[in-house]
């Protein structure tokens, strides 16, 4: 019997199932402009996965409407209905894990997280913060930067650890500060950079390029400096079609 007498290899007719898209849960507390940037990246196949759910501790957060309008599961989990921070975080863990995320994103989520919560998602939780960390951790970053007379400000995407706004930085974008800036004008320009870099960092993570290894962020296996990868003011302005 010759080779041609054997039945054809059935593997030649086998079509593998497409890999399920990697899943993201986004936590918000308010307007959800960074969420909108993620939604738009997803719509243009630039996110590297899908937003499985959006969760807010504020039931009237406009970001929940953004999620519903995009056909994304929107969940209100009011923190005031829980007797303690630990009880709320326990409920939040259950809501998040129901959606089996590969990544959790804090996009204007105005809650201090308990160690239990952080450890549950350590290495797969990113936050966007409106300063060039480690400068200006916490709130009122733009007013503090202007009061100090800095010449550069910006935003950072970092991995979340138990230290508030203290986790290793993955990506930053710089904005120049000058004497004409007000708190509102500076906030607007920083926020434009947040919308630029957050989807990029999420895409890198979901593609397996960006990782937290111990206390160090690596990109394609190469350790990054303490400031992560940094987009200059001029490069960011070019991407955003701003006047540099």
C-alpha cells in the first residue's frame, strides 16, 4: 500500500478555536474619561483584550453610563453600604473575580485599598496617577506642582502595591509647565496624556510584554528604570497634535 492509499491526515482539516480575548475589569469612581480612552482603544483593536466589566463605588458615577453605552457590564457597589473598608474590599474581590480578569485597572478609583485586596491582584493591577511619580503621591497633584514652581509635570501608569501611589512605574508622559498655566489648564494637558498612555500600558501588559517581576517592571524581559518608560513632552505633544 502506498502513502497515497492512507486516509488524509485529519489534522489538516483541524481549525483551532481562536484564543479567548484577555479580560479586563476597570474600577472607577467618577466621570470615567480614562475608561472612555480604554473603550475607544478596544473599539479600534488597540487594547489587546476586552473590558469585561466596569465597577464603581459611586452609584451615580458617569463612567457607569459610558460602560453601558458601550455594551459593557456596569456594576455599582456603593462603599457606604459596608461597615468597614475590609468588608467592602471583600465584596469587591468577589465582584471582580466573577469576571475572571487578567488585569484590573484603577482609572480614577478613589479608594485606599486594603492589603488583602492588593495581594489578591498583585502583579496584575495597574493605576493611572496624575504626576510624575514618585513626585506628588496622593491628591491635589496639579496645585502642588504649581505651588512648587516645577517646570515639568505629567502622569504615570504604575503597578499597584500596598504603598499608596508607590508601586513600580511602567510608563510616564511629561508635560512642560510655564507661568501661564492654571490648575485647570495643567489638569487638562495632563489628562490628555493619561488618555494616551493608559491604553498603551494595558496593551503591553495584555500582550505579555509588560510584567512586574519582584519589585521591578520589565518590558520584553528588560528591567525598566525607576521612572519606567518615559514619553517626553515633545513626543506626547506630537501624538496629541498639540503645539509643542
